[in-house]
């Protein structure tokens, strides 16, 4: 699978997780859920955003390498 395809899969899975997390917060909305959100979910979502940017940059490098080798 291509880098772009992997990024799309990661982004899609993260959007699904964000939707499910938002649904969960309707039922679980106390101090522990807020702590969980701050400790895990926010970092996860931020990490996925950074990873998407890194995948884009890596894809550009790989395309350049491929072009240079042809």
C-alpha cells in the first residue's frame, strides 16, 4: 500500500475513533473521563496530525528518490 493510502487509513480510523469518543463522552462525563481525554486522547489526536504531516514529507522524499533513480 502506498504512503498516501496508509495516511488515508490512519486518518479514517482516527476520525472514527474521535466520533466514538464523542459518543462515549455523552455517557461518561466525569473527572475521570476528562483526565482520560487529557492524558490519552488529546495526545493521540495530536500525534496522528503530526504523523500525517510526516507521511506527506516522507512521500515527497520517496517520490524524489524514485524520480532521481529513473
